[in-house]
C-alpha cells in the first residue's frame, strides 16, 4: 500500500505541470489582459480630457501609449518573454511560495486568497455536513420504502431541486425571502453594524446571513448523493448474502445496517476526498449572487477582470487539493471496504 500511495503522490507532479501549463498558455493569448485594460483606461482619460473635441487625430486617440511605454508594461507583467520561459519563471516563484501580485489590486495573491479561505471553508464544511447528514439517511429511507408514497413524493421534490441551478434558486430566494418578505438579509456574511453587536447577537446575525446561501450550496449535490445512496443500498439488499442473512432469521433492520449499509457506502466514499477542493473553492455564481467575499467571488472577479496572477493562484491551490483529494478518496474506500488492497 505504501508503494501505491508513493506512486500516486509522484503522479501529482506531471498532472500539476500539465494543468498549469495549459491554463498559463491560455492566459497569454486571451485578449483583455492587464496591458489592454491600461490602454483602455488611458483612452477613457484622453477622451475626458479632450472633452469630445476634435483635437488630435483619431490614431492618437486610439493608441494613447507610446511603443516604449507598451514595452515597459510588457516587461513589468512578464509578457516580453516567450511563453515557456515565462511559465518557468512563474513556476519557480510558486515553488518558493510566491503566487505573484494581483494586476488589479496590486496586492500579493496569497494574502488575498488567505483572507477568503475561512469564508469558503465555513460554507464548504456546513454544506458537506448537511449533504452527508441528510442525503445518507434519506437515501436509506427511500431504499427501504421503495415505490411508496414517501419515495415518490421525495423523488419529485429532489428532482425539481436538481433541475434548477443553485444560483438561480439563490436569486429566487433573495427576491422572496429577502426583498419581498424581508425575513433574511439581502447578501453579505454580516451586517454593517456587526461590530457593535453582543456575542449572541453576532452569532444570530451570521446565522441569518448563512441560511439562504447555504441552501443554494446544498441543492446541487443533494440529488446525486441521495439517489446514489438509495440505488446502491437497493442493489445490496437484493444481493445473495443479504437474502441469506434474512433467511437465517436475521431481522431486516439488522440486515440493512450490519451488512448492506457498509457496502453501500463504498461509492460515496470514492467522492468524499474530492469534496476537499470544492469546500475551499466555493461557488463562483452563488457567492456572486449573495455577495459573499470568499474564494468563489474572488475567482469570478479575477476571471472577469483578467487578473491572471489571481486566476493562476487559485488554480494552483484548487488543483493540488483536487489531486490530494483523489488520494484521500482511495484511503476512504480502503477504510470502508477491507477487501480493497492497493498493490
């Protein structure tokens, strides 16, 4: 088993290089980067100073920066070197723990990410607890009561929730529960006067701000996990070893929880480790809808604003977490299923 995990750890290196090279090359050829943004800002300032007059030729207005200034900008942002050389320079900084500097805020990328990790981790852990804490019992109940009134009604409800994206549900909840009925706040994680609250009032305020985005987070994974648990448990209940146990006099409840349940956890265990990257990465659109200043909103803004150092910094963290999560998934499977031997 040790040799297997060593090989898996070593595979992280080429996988990480492949992912980062591909995204790094894309960022070099996608239009609208920091230099183009500076040129656009200079054009706006030139138009405001000109006051709409015809002073100056249209050529000068279309290109307010000289060639020397553009070359200096390319040198500053590292665009003056070939792509692979620029990637090697960037990778060397990453290996030293330097994720670069934001081209939009001019702050260190790691400090920007570090400030937002606790928020995404907060929602990610709550989502994970709710998904596994509700979906597993619900899947068991649906498997035991298959084709019953409870199973049919819950299936319709879960499928309707799955058909609507989480961010759309978030918008609808904001319209009704926050704007129209004013039960919950419109967005953010805390109120404006949060610092003036007592300890219990702060906890209650965070809880009120958490309810709507947490429901939007959970909705997407709810259906998949519930039906995965149900279908796997039904397959195991129909297996010969469960039938034999029941035929020998074992009560049905004990046959479910002593024999079929543990084997039914194997498919769920395979996806458990992969949720680590989702926990920290958050959701771009949900955090945008609720104005939650987490990793998801940071990633969304960095993509829209072409803030490539931040995009690459988030990619480094999320890709490493995803690959480590795959290894943890294998460990979870080995814990749940003792028959699994890694050779």
